[in-house]
C-alpha cells in the first residue's frame, strides 16, 4: 500500500507563502501523475495542480501563476509552492498519485491551509 504524507500546512496572512511537500513511500517513477487537490468547506474537491512522469505540469486557472508544482525524484517528494495566497485558497489540501501499471489512485491524509488576517 502506497503511503503519501503531506506537511507544511498552517495559518498564513493574505499575500503570504506556504510550501506543501508530499513524501511518497516508493519511487515517483511508479506514478504517471502526481499532484494536489483541495476541498474548501461546503465545496467539492477540485484539482489544483498536477505533474506527470514526463515533468509536464497543469494548473487550475484560479492558482496559476501563483502556485508551482515540482518533483524531487531522489527524495520521492512532490511539492506545491504557494505564493500570493488569498483567503479563497483556504481549504484542506490533498496529495494524490496515480500508479502507472494499475491506474489506482492513492491519497494523502490532507493538510489544512488557512489564509486569514
């Protein structure tokens, strides 16, 4: 069973920055897509950013160009750098990874991001 462990969430003022690392229990080469979703209270979970095995990236319109997703193969980590944060970015952020061979999707436990003054 794949384990994905997120960290880096917290409370930040509008305009601030946070970095969310997601550490995987196995090589990132096993996943053809990894990334982040978020879910705000009373709203559906939405895709924030994704990075593929080929290092191409895609972002939700609401976060580009403020957010950047990256991958550290040696550390088996996918990270989301969030800059110029807005109150509407407040949500629980979930890391996910999709396995190349089976297409199964794995989720982290989620980390809370709160943007407030």
